[in-house]
């Protein structure tokens, strides 16, 4: 293509400079000139190499007209970067959401599998617990203990663990023949430990109170000077005397070593339902169906004060640890706190919906526990009488409640043939003591809090060893059992073929080789 005249080229260059001053970037000038003059593509490189263009570049690069263009160019580049960053961010969000959906579905699947596994373990634990209870009742505590161990291992939830623990504990107790005391000829109304923890004192409707040796399970002393059913018997704090309350309207003091009758406390016009010593052993409080409570002097047997006010017969009375107050419980559903010196009523505890059968202070003097035929035990603040909590779980009337020496636990006795251990602070049921074939009339802790003694309408007294944890109980049972489940038994009860490691480690048959 022929080169155009110089005049035409000059005109085009002037036009280019005019446009350039209006804002075209200098770097686009060679290409623009090439396109304007309709030169070959090589013309762009030719123009870029010309001295004129180099001069033009140096001269016009800092032209005022180029500054807005450069500024806009930078904005365009920044906007492009923002758009790229935005696009990258949106892509990241989309990818994250996609991964989240996939991960969530994966977790959902895992949760479903986890729930199904937990459900299977729950059903297996409950099944093994029930079979263990059945075998215990039919006379096979050995197998019952082994199945209960498996149930406790499978249990995940607190309720399942409690049921498995109860099955294991009751099976263990069933296998211990030295924990049942037999000898009374009628309903046993109460049983308590001696202050040294070596003896048990019981009272019965066979009109006797008996002292038993824990070591030999034999009666070492029988107190039979009563003219009616004996409703209760307790030791004095120094273990020198025994106090009994009978349905012949009298309380009696005996020498705890010889059984000799020391004194008879007369004055009530109706059956005595309970009698208790003060913490210093100098006073006695008695409760009676004549709607009164009475405080007596131990040394001379003198009546010090009579407390009136209840609208029905009293079932129980107890001293506060400092001996300055007494609490009385009645079939009128009310508990009263009274000042021993003045007889003034300090507080009235209302809330039970049926007869209150027992009232007791804790050793620290901070709480009062009341047991009622409304199937509950209620806890109250000892000084103000403010209600604290209700312990619910018994299926029939609760006849008695007692605190542990440290005040952290409470045991209750009920007509549902069980005694139950509770956490005082949380109100949680810790353990159910099953074994009696009649109503449980009384339950109390040993002086060190490591045992519980219960009395029952079945004519027996039972001793219950306590364990600090499930692990202690499990270890005790493992040492007690003489053999492990065979492979056929494991198959029969839908257990894995692999025996527990402890069976091999402890060399229990049939894995002792």
C-alpha cells in the first residue's frame, strides 16, 4: 500500500494529538496511528522505535490531560481487583457451603448411627438387668452378678446405670448369707447401730428389744420386760444405756451391758411411738398417740416439760444437735419446731399431704428430714423451717428417714419393701436397697457411714455394705464370683463371643487355663 502524502500524515498526527490531549493514554498511540493511517501491523513497532515517538512519550507522559486518564485507569484496575476478589469470595462461600452440606450429611449419618448404637446398648443393658433380677430371685445370684456386670458395662444413661447398679448390688447382697439377722418372732419395728458400730439394737412387736453382734450375727442381749409391742429402741450417746418406747404407754431405760432395767418413764396416756436421747445424753424426748411430746431428765427420770398443740397423735420426736429444740411429727400432717426451755413454737412445717411418720435432724443441725405416708421425704431448713426439697421415688408410704453422719446422704424406709439412698444436696436417687419381703420399717447409717441397717415386717434385720463408687462394687463382685459365663451362656444372652479380659486376668473358670 503506497504511503500517503506528508500533509495528510501531518493532519492525522495533529488529530491524534488533539484526541490524546482529551484523554487517550499515550501507550495506545502507536496502535491508534497504525489503525488511523491504515498501516500494516508492523507499523506499530516502527512508530514505537522512532525518535519522534520517544520524544513524544517523554514530552506528553506528564501532560495534565493524562492525569485524569491515569487516575481513571487506576480506578478501573482497582475495581477489577475488587470484582475479582468478590468473585473469589463468592466462590469460597459457595465451596464452603457445599462442603458444609456434604459434611452435615456425613455428620447426620454418624449421629443417626450413634443414636442407633446408643439405643441398642440401652435395650441390651435393660435386658441384662432384668434377666439378672430374675435369676437372683430364682436362686442363681452367681449368674445374676455376671449378667449385671455386663449390663453395667453397656449402660450409657444415668437411669440405665442406676438400674444395672441395683441389679448388680442386689445380686451381690443375695449371695452374702451373713448379712441377714433372724430371731425376732414378729414384725421388727426398728434397728440402729451402737455408737461403736459393732452391735445392732432392734425392737419388735414380739415385745422385745435385742442386741446383736455384727461379727457373729447372734443375739447377745434380749430385753423382754415390756407389756406391749416395742416401737423403737436407741442407745445413749455413751452406749451405757438403752431406751425403748412401747405400746404400753411407757418408755424404759436399761443398762446396755447387763440388760438390767434402770427406770420406767410413766405419764403418757396413749401408746409411745418414739423415744430419743439428746446429744449430751442428759435428756429424753418421747412422742405419743396422746398428741403430746414430753421431755424427761435421764438422771432422775423427772418429767421436765409437756408439749401440746398437735391435733392428732404424734409419730416421732427428735432433739436438735445442741439440745435446745425439738421437732415433732404428727398424723395431722404437720411438723413443729419447739423451744425446749420455753415450750414456744418456733416454726410450723406444712406441705405433706398425709401423715408424717418420722422427723429427724442432721448431725450438723442444718436440715430436718420428714418422712410421710404421701410417699415423699421432705427436707427443711432446721432453724427457719423453710422448705428445701422433696425426695420422690417411693411407691408407697415412707415410714422413716435418717441422715448419714456427714449429712451428705439420706436413707429412707418404705412400705414398698425397699430402702432408698439419696443425695441430700441434689435430691438424686443414688441406690435402691431391695431384699426384704415385707415393709421396711426403719433404716439408719453406721457411725462411719459405710453401712446401713434396715428392719422389716418380714421379721428380719439386714445389713447393707456401701461402696464409694461403681468401680469399687465391680471389683468386689469380680473377686466374689467363682467363675465367668461360658461361651454357650454368652451366646444364650446375646453377648459377644469374646469373654471379658478380667476373666482371663483373674483366671476365672472356664478361662483359667
